C-alpha cells in the first residue's frame, strides 16, 4: 500500500497495461485504463496473434500478484523444439534442463483473463475511448471520437503508456527535444493460421513441443492451445520468389503448403482458408530514449521497446518492466521521479539486448535448426553444460529460464559462441563430439578467457 495514493492513467488494455493496473491497485492507487479498441472480451479474435511463450520472467511478475497458478490453468508447457525438415525427418531438441519449459498461451485468452483480474482488483476500464494527446508536464490526457472532435480532458498524477509499438503516448514524447527514436521493419511478414483439434478433441501433433518447419527464408511454427488446436504462424517475405505477394489464389496456396509442409497434408484445406481470411502483418524493432518525462509519464512494454517475436520475450520483457518498477516503488516510496529515472536507466540496456537476441534467434530458427552441424553444436553445448553447470549456462537458458539480465545473456552468449566456433573446427568433430578431448578443449578455452 502506498503512503500517498495517486490517481493514475494507463493507456492500453493489453497484457502489460492490465498487469500494471493490478500492481498499482495493490498499492492502493486509483487506476483508470483507456483503450481506443472495444473490450476484447466482447469481440472475436482478429487473426493477428502469435501465441505467447511465457517463461521465467513472466511467471515471476505474475507471481508477484498471486496470479501464476491461475494463468497456468490456460497454458501448456513446451519442453522441446520439434523440427520438421523438408525431407520429412522429425528431430527434437530440449529447451533446457529436465522439466524446464516455456508455456504456450493464447494471447487473446490471456488478455481477457488479465482484464478480468484487473477489474477484480478495482481498476476502471474505459474502452472505445481513444487518447489523442497527452500534456506531459501536467499528466493530462485528451480523448475524443476523432482528431477533430471535441476532446474530453482528464487530469492525473501519473500516466503510463502501455499502448504498444505505435504508442500515442510515445508519439507525444517524440515531439520534445532530445528524444531519440528509431524503428526498423524486417522484410518478413507473418500470418496466423490454425490446425484444428482432432475429432476427439486431442492434439494432432505432440502438444508439449514447439513445432518448427524451417525453410531458410521462411518458416512455419505451431504452438498448442488448451482446446486441442494449434495456433500456427507463417513467417515469409512480403515480396520475392517465395513470398506473400506470389500467393494470390487458393490453388497457389494449396500447392505452396503441399510442397513445403507435407507433414500438415491433412490440414491444408483449413490452412488455405486461413491464409486468405487472416491479414498479413509486419514486424518491427522499435527503440527510444528517454522512456519517462519527469515524474509524470512513463512508457512500459512495447511502447518503449518493441522487438520481433523470435525469442518469445516481448510479453516477458514487458512484464519484467513492471516487476522492476514495483521493486523501485518499494525502494523509493513516493519518490516517483527517482523511480522513473532508475527504471529507464536499468531497463534500456536490457531492452536493446533482447532486441538483438530476438533478431538473432530468427536466423537460428529459420535456417540453423535444419543444419546438422548446428544441431551437433547444440548437443556438445548441452553435454558440457550438464557436466559443468557452474561453467556453462546457454544463452537461451539465461534468457528463458532465469531472471539474469538480458544484457548479460547477450554478452555471455557471444563469448560462448566464440568458443564453439573453435570447437566445431576440430578435426573429426562429428565422430569425437562427446569425447573427453572435446570437453577438455572447452575447459581450456574457458580458462584462457578467464585469465
């Protein structure tokens, strides 16, 4: 409970905005959440989603408001990757140690739940009310039906922008001097598809795996839902020889799926229908600084640091923002200016690091997971990590199964990759990969770096 309850506005009723509302209500603050969209609980899903991969950071933030076990009821643990090669071979790769998993959750289902939880905590939601402007020094917001309509003015003590990669709050901050901003779209788009449940309601693929069909410049992924279906995402260039622009008819779509994804032959009719029903969406990396304005306004989640989705950390990073803010509010009660400055100083390097890691992981997922040498390298790393857990924690595990900083994971991952490049050039590595010689060589290279 805060010593000095405040009147706070949150712009955006997505996952981050809803969780932040719960945290602030727990502290006794008055919280109003504005969203330009209708209440997601009253509309059908849009076909623009990628299933969420909840990992350690996200669970920690949910546990902070006693929601971890509730959310696990709508999630499925995924213990491994299942790689479907072009020639039909299926191989598995564990994510971490025994029992470690990422959790597949439908974004829409979780968002609905989080709004319910926030309302139960006492937050007020104002849907279909678009914020057009923010008066930063005074924490005033202005809403209206259109940019030229009469605006309603609201006065708050603090405003949090949780309104995504194309944030209206950040747009207002960008108009101030010395605000740095960049955005970079990648050449790939994505389209949501669905593999329905079997007739008996079961999953037609292994439900505890993250399924990947890596095809170089494009790929298909599938994550399970609790109703037996899989939410699939097709990542593919917008233009080019194999691209979204080249598929314009139902027959072209069916031929595409038959050629590149024969393992889903039974689902091709449904995938083809989805292909034309659902929009093709873009992916962007967005960076900015500062994230705050005095003690009045702060950006949280994608509005401060949108990343491409290939490490499954977008939501987790946003939830971790909230965890950090909460810890700072404990450390500096009612000193909002210091909280905001410490928050952006702490989180900015880590946001930049996960942006880089997310882009690299796309390269790994789309091309390297079909490469026998890459798979061998991962086997060597896993064997060494099991034998020497104090000396080697893979970068993926540092990001996904720990609360260590993203910047540390990036730095350590680069160091480990340098070592493995040398290991993979050893003569006859395919035959002696699990030998004492290779293990000793890795230890030697680690000691050389430490000295």
